[in-house]
């Protein structure tokens, strides 16, 4: 038998999940119920063992989807799912989409999760949700929105966490969503993205929807890999036998076969229509035999559509108005609110509700609800257009008066006609602020677009356009630009509003890769500013966007202006500290001495430089952190990144912000030589960038960083495939990136052995960067790769290129940059001169935190010594290089070291296990003395070491702490170790 049951109370078909009633058996749904039982058995971990007993098994969740037309029995089937799940001891989460609630953001999510958390004291709720409290709380209606709004991805991650927590704490869990086609987009998209994870939890997700009404935004639900494969289980119409069973259950067993067959024919096997038809036959006292069969078609027409409307009109105008009001309000209707919207007194409304219940149109008492969504839709569509608009307007006013808030009113105001009403504009703006803070910018954009059409008063129009631009920024940056430009054309009396519009406009242009326009917007604002602080703020923004521009017309002039301005500022507020931070980054790009770079970076950080500041952006704090990376103090940079990423996560900024944080943390680990960790972080960053969108700046960064890491690990083919998959080639982004994307492309060509193509690409990088004064090989080592590419055909030019890079690196002074440049110069020079350069390269890299570059130079030095006929010295460097390469995860370099050892007639010896970041007692003692200023001779004497051993001990210190000699004292203080006094002795060994 296969069919969805109907339920009866007081003669009416009702919604079975809302109230307790007599159940009818589900007919002709055996296959569907078998699927349900199997899913529940997997979920609960209990399966029959053949003896009637249950045996424990592994708990398995998943997705079960049912699709079918209206009235086919989806709701009844889901009610049975809930009943069977409850009988097996499952926690049941239940929700239902509503035709009138589709524009209420997170309406379905609230139904699912709010009952699990509502009523809990605030202190306990904060403890349960932890850092997610302020992110998901407003969306679920658990607390008031405060602070910066989370981005949509951050909120979805928070909802993922809450649902996962519920699934773990209250397992097994069954989540049931009815009428998914009417679910709000925010909830539906979240669930569609979460559903594949149900397989990993004791969570069964069961959804039902009308396939022809599923919105485009939810198309992913059709293809989710559920228990029925990649397709939902379709519910078929009932057979004549099932309809006969239903009819006889309603009107009596004496209903004859021709009558029952005609019931099946006129309802096309639709169970809802069949039950309603049988009820009308009984109500009218018709004989259920062949003599009445000719009346059934007209009776069936009265179940829905015009027939239903005619039946409703017979109940009287007051009853009609109450039904209309209920249809406008949607689901879970308050009788008092419906009476207010209908313009009826309480007693009259109660009488009307009784008549509607008797006519099987409404059900419920404390809360009213339509017997079936088909009836609700028919009633709503029957309301005359003008009346429907007026009722929505009345509903908006009523819900505000009821204290339900602007967001509850806004969905009704969307259905009204513009009339220039300031109250409407105010409610829509308030609703937009609420929904935007709750993490639903799409809904906020719809509310503000409607407010703009009202229209607002002239003095408010700029503010509405600004708010509309803010709501659109994460969704459509180009549209944001249009809104904000339009806002600037309006009369603006508030200087803070104008500054906010300009700032947001420049930000949107920059994030759309229109850096030149972004810089010009703030430059114009700086020229026309009447306030000195405003002018300084706009200058800071202009300096920032110019610093990122690859096509800046006069970069050296801008650098000079920035230096003069920054040197005059004391860092009293964020504006001044941002300008000083930009000065530090500019000095890095230009290759000024590291002392200058770090002095300005320290000034910028003195007083605070927050990453998660909605009014300022995160670009400058990131740039300041990166100055420490290139200046050989990545440990300090990592502290800043860790703090910044924590701020992003605390605010729910888990889109581009978090992607940048993770991928640059991966780049930082790459610079330290921790390649396996670097790859993990970079892949996380790329995964997050995928959620932001293809072709975005953050994706360029992610792909470039991951390619560099893969090349360092010796996986050229994988790097090539990655570049191909993401179309990583010209045209490159207009923004300056780290690492420089075009230089990374040239490095990839070189690794593939395409020397001419690599040389052309890398020479193009030089023509782009040199005129701008960006001469630091620590940031973009394009000259080093160019020299290696040129060495294939033009060795003299290669030596000149490499030696120029050495000079630039020496000017900057970072040991890692100098050591890398010396190694490349040695490779293209060769001979005795090359050996000297390699020896110096190793010496300099031993003073740096860059383990990978040290490993490269050790292996290269060992190979050169082998070729020079000095096998003992070669072996020492090759063994060290092999060990360091393996510790870094540089498999390709380690393989080359092994080959060189074989050529030298040696075998790789037993290697030491990779150590932790913790300093040994000897390393700590040496580090403390070095930080105090003792030379190698003194340290060797105090610790009983050979003088040649001291640089190697300190090299391990620099790599573990992520610093160079200049930052050693500060790094030791970070670990809780102060450089000790003279009384410290060799006893520390």
C-alpha cells in the first residue's frame, strides 16, 4: 500500500505536525517508508538481526529528499518521519517554509535551532555558543545585534557549528524540512551547503519540496548526494484502490466502486483533493454511489481555486476579510493580529475563525494556520490587488505596534506601493540594519531598494543610497559603486556621512581591481576637505591604494611625499598610525635598510593597529605584519597574524578576510621553511577564496602562494596543473601582491625548463617594478629567477643581473635576502668565485630564520665543493642540507642532496628526528648570550663549544624563534626568557 495519510478533527483536514490527532495509515508509501526506516536504522545504530532483536551498528547520517506536486502527501509523509524518529529516541528538529515568509531571512533556521536554545539563561547561552554568540545569536533571534556585521560566510560557518553541536550533543538527530521550495534563501543555501556533512554526523536531514517551484538559488539541493543517489524520491499519485480506501474511510464502506473510481478520476490520485472531496460528499449528505458520481467534478472544483473562493465568499464578508488577513500574515498566525489586520473586533474575529475552521480552511485555536498550503495560496491569490496591498500595509503597522520589530514589518512593506511615507522609509532602513547585522545582506539590499522607491526625503536620500551600497558591497561591488556615486551627487549635510561614502566608494573600487579610480576618489576628497583630520584620513587612503597600484604614474614622488608626512606624525590616532604603517611598507618595497623599515613598523604598532575595524579595513595592518616577514622577523609577524585572524573570526569575517589571513600565514610559514604547514594553510586560504569567488584578488594571492610552495617542495607538475586550473597567466591583477603574481608565473616557467619564456616574463616584471622604485629582492626576487633563466643562453648578462640583485639585497640588509641572492650569483658565476659566494651565502643564511633557503645554499655549496674535489667538506654541507631539507618538507631538494652524496661516494647517514620549536638548553643559553651582545668566541668559551659550532647553534635558534640577530632579544622576551646578566654561565648547558 502506498499513500499519504490525512487527519481529521471536527470534520476537517488539518496539519498533522502541529497538533495531536487520530492518524490514518500511510497508503501506497511502502517504498518511501522502507527508505525512511533504513535511514533511521543507520542513524540510530540499531538494525534487526533476524531474531526480532536489534543489534548495535555504527551510526550513519545522511540526506533523504522527497519531491512531489502540491497535495501529493509530502507533509503527511514527513509527519510520519517525525513520529518514527521520536519513537526511536531521536531528537527531532522541524521547520517548514512559508510562501509569505520567503523574504524573512533565516526564518527556517530559526524554526530549526531556536527551540534548542530559547529559554536558556543568557550566561549559559553565552557559555554554550562561545565566540559564536554574537555572530549567530542575532540571526536566530536569541540576542540583539551589536558591533560589526558578520559576512554571510561567517554566519553560515556559525550556523554549521551550532547544528553540528546539536547533532553531537543530542544524537541521534533528525532534521525535517517541509516545503523547502518556500524556505528563505539564506536558510536554504546554508542547509544545502551543510547537507553533505550529515554523513559524518549522527544526523539525518529529510526534506520535501515541489520540484517545479524550487528557486534557482536552491538548485544545489537537487544534486545533493542523498540516500537515493543524486535524485530525490518522487512521490507518485495514488492508485484507484488507494483513493477507494480513503473515500470509504470518510463516507462509509457503502461507497460503491463506480463512485470511488470517479473520485480517483476527478482528483487525478491527489490524496489531499481526494480527502477534501470525500468530506464535501459527507457534508452535503450525498449518496456515495453511481447516482451521485456526475456531481463529483463540480465538488472537486470547490476544493481549490475559484471553487474554494466561491465557498469562502458564502461565509460572509467579515469571514472573508479574516481569511484574507490570515493569508497575508502567512503561517503561525496570531488570532489577535489577524483580527487587527482584518479590522475586526475580537469576538467577531473569533466567530469568523470558527466558521473558517468548520469550512476546513483554517485550523488551530491559539495559533491559526491554513489546513493546507494549497488553500492558503488560493485565498491569497483571490484577494483583489488593491485590497492585498492595503492589507500588507495594515499588517506592517500591526506587527510594529505588536512589538515584533521592523524586520517583521519589512516583508509586508515590500508588497505595498510607494507613497513617499517617511514612516515606511524609517521602518525599511531599521529592518535593513537589523538584517545586515544578522548576516543577511541580500535581504537588507531588498529593503533599502524598496525604501529608495518610496522615495525618502531629499535630506535622507544620500544616507539611504549609502546604506544600500554598504548592503550590496559583499554581493555586487560594481552595483555598490553606482549607489555610492549617486549618493555623492545628493545634498549631504553631515560631513561624517560624506566621509563614510567616500571611504566605502574607494574601498569598493579597489576591491573591484579599479585601484586608479579608488585613489582618485580619495585624492579629490583630500583636496576639497575643510577639516585637517579629514584631509589626513583621505591622504592615508590615497597612499594605501597608490601603494597597491601596479600602474601608479609617479611612484617615487608618492614615496617622497609619504616619507615627509610620516616623519612628521607622532602616531596619536589610527589615521597617523596608518600613514606610518604605509611608510614602513613603502620602505620595504623600495629596499630601504631593515632598520628603517622596522623602526616605522614599530611606530605604527605603538598604540594599536586593529585588523577587524569595520571603518578602516585590514590592509594596512597586514602590510605592517608583512614588513616583519621580509625583514627576517617572521615570528613577530606570526604573532600579528594570529591576533588578526582571531579578530576576523570573532567578528564572523570568514570570507575574503579569513582567506587572506590563512594564505598569508601559509606564505609566512613558507618563508620560514615550514613547507608542509605552509601548504596546509595555503590550501585552506584557497578553499576559503573559492567561497568568495573566482577571479577575485584573494584567489590570485592564494594560487600564487600555493604555486611557490609546491615549487619549493619539488612538485612542479602539480604547480603547473594548479596554474592551468585557475588560468594563472596574463593579464595579472592591477594590484601589487605578495608574492608578485607575474614573478611567480615566471618562476614556474623556469621550473618547467622554459628558459626563454621565463626570461621574457621576468624581464617584463622588472620593467614594471623598477620605474616604481620597487627594488627589494626580498619581496620580489624576479632578478634572481631572471638570472637563472638568462644563464642558459647569455651567461654574462645573467652574472650582471644576479650581482645587481646582490647589491639590492645588501642595501636592504635582511640575511635571508642576501643569502639567497649570493647563492644565485654563485650558480651563474661558477668556479672559485662561485665557491666564495656560496660560503658567504651559507654564513648569511645561518643568521636568518629561513630554513629552506639555508637548505638550498647548503646543498648547492656541498655540490660545488664536490665538483671542486673537496669531498670531506662537501659531505658535511650535503648532510646538513639533506637534514634541513627533510625537516622543511622540501622533498625535491632532499632528493638532489641524496644524489650529490651518491656522486661523492657517500650514503645518507641516519638523520636526527625533526625537533620541535622548543629551544634546547644549549640553544637557549647561546641565544641569551648572543642577545646580550657576546661574540662567538665568548659564547664558545662559556658553553664549551668549538667556535665553528656557535653559528650553527644560533642558526637553529633563529629558525625556531623566527627572527634574525636584530630581533633576538625581543623574540626571547616573547618566549618568557630575558637576556640574563653576566652571572649566567656554562652551567646552563
